[in-house]
C-alpha cells in the first residue's frame, strides 16, 4: 500500500493526494502520513508486527459480534459500531479487510475461549460481581453484609445492591432489578464469573445456566456472558469495584438498622462513587453516562413475575406439592403441583399466595428446625371431586331447580352443609317448600 501510494504520487508529478485517497478508498491523512515517511521509516513500520491500528480500539466489540453472529457481514458490523460511537473511523475497504483478518483468527478458536471486556463502546456491557464484609455494626450488633456491584464497562457508572442475608438466586434477580431501575435502562449483556447463581456447571466448554436466572435475563432483555475461571483480565473493573465499595463505604461505618445502611449507601453511590474522577479513565462516571452512554442503552422492561414478587417471594412448587423455604419444605394444595406461588413471612406464620389472585391458599407455622417437611393433609385431598359428588347427590334429592336455589343461597352454607341437612330430612319432605 505505501509503495503504491508513492508510485501514484510520483514526487508530485502524478496523482494528487486527494485523487490517491479516492482511488484507494483511504483518507487523505493516511496518504499524507505515508508520503512523508522515508524509505528507512517505511521498512521499520512494515517490519513492526505490533503496530497499532485505529480499529484495534474496537477489536473486542467486533470480536464479540462475530462470536455471537458468525455470519455477520463487515458492512453491518461497521453500521452497528457507527451507531454506537457516531464516528466514521475507516473506509468500507479498510473495515472489510480488518474484519476479514479477525475472522481468520477467531474462527480457529474454540467456542468459548475468552469473553472480551467491551469498554470502548457505550451501552453494551455491565460487569457484575458479589462480595461480603463481616463485622459491620448494625444496631450495635456485628453482622455479615452481602452485596452485589454493577459497573457499566464504558462509563464506569456503579450501582451497589445490599442484603443482610446470603444471596440466593431470587435475591440476585431482585438485586439486578434494583440496579437496572437505578440506572433507568439496561445494557446488551452482563458479564459474570462462574457463580452457581448464574452457571450450574461447565463441561467441555459448554455452559449450563441457572434456569431461573436465565429466564429473568431473557425477559429483561440482556445476554449472559461468563468469564473463564480465574480470569482477572475480563473482570478487572468490577472486582476493583467490589474492593472500592468494601473499603470506601462499608469498612469503619456503623448503622442503626438495615434501612439506614441502604439510605447511606444510595447517598454514597450518588455523591461519592459516581461523581469522583475515575482512576483509570480520568473522567467522572456520572458525566460520561449522561453525555455518552445513557442514550445507547435499552429501556428496561421489568418482567411481570417480578411485579408479582412485590407481594411476596416467588417459589416453585414441586411435583409432590411442596415448596422450599429456609431449609424446610411446606405443602400447598394439590392443584398447584409443578407451578409457582408467592410466599410471605408474617411473624410466626408462612403465608402462601396464588400468583394471580394474591389470595392465601395455605398457611403454616414456621419451623425453627432444618430438613423438616410440614404438611397439611387436607392439601392432598381433591375436594373438587368430593364437592362434585355432593352436588350430584343434592340434585337427586331436591331436583335441578331447587338444588340451584340452594347452591346460590349463601345463608344456608356450603355444599357439605346442605347435603347433611338434606340427608336428615323425612322422606315426605316437600321440595317446593324451598
């Protein structure tokens, strides 16, 4: 390319710089740079295999797209990148050649070899990690605080969700919901280490995701990216965020209660963490977010099952009509087998609610033990069949018209009460009396 430019220019006797740029589909600045180089400089430049290309800044994002959509064309990749950065950084030909070189490199890789950190393109990635700190004084009592840190890779805007209980899948989902509502929007993907809350296991570079968390991610509209184990390069920003939150906020503080801790944490996020000059970018995360990243993110469509969970915690019912709660199992009516319900702890009682109607379908005294099964034997009787049989008996005794009057008269009582009354009637009872 360089020698071709010099030949076309012919020391000013050939094509102009503008004509060469148009002919070769490159910028005039590139033509000018190469024409200003001596033969010795050209040799050194071409012999340097590590010379940086302008598109290298966006290499991770391009690789990310090619891994996700292997057949994506260079033209479409360029269009997607341009929509993110609003800058035409290369000609079609240069971009096409760059993508071609990348495809030759990454196609020989195994399917999962490394998840790049997309920090040069706004609105694409959020890194998530968890931490805990022991001995935090809550109401004068030392407590272990668990927290999750969310860091937007481009702007470094941070959100921290906190709990005084171990982080379960349901709680992890609620923390994501809290973070995305805090950001006001959602990114294209979130990056995690191999926590069981996200990844159940990995075999032969195939990943089995936590089904419940995967369902949430699909409904919320973001992809899940998983780092390989012990890969600090791909999680450096968020792991630094965990250390920063632990040392700069939690350590050395005392709180009257958890509500006070959460209020102070929100104040710290808004008045300290997101308005400081970031040590790596030398920019203020909140300012970068508002100016460059917010408009590139997607609306957060909160899943409907999370709206339901505001009335209680979601729980799955197994095929034996049992739900799990705090290391024990509790029964629900048979017709809720293999479905989902809401649970709510009310003092000494565990209330179980229907997701749709929010009505209490079962209630149990909370067990203080572990590994116990608490059953209500009535939950294993199919009352629909019993009631249907009773109603048929009533129709035979009273006739269809009179029985319907009985069923509709709430003053008399339920079906079983009606049947007991009728069975005690004399044989010559006049049903017209009803």
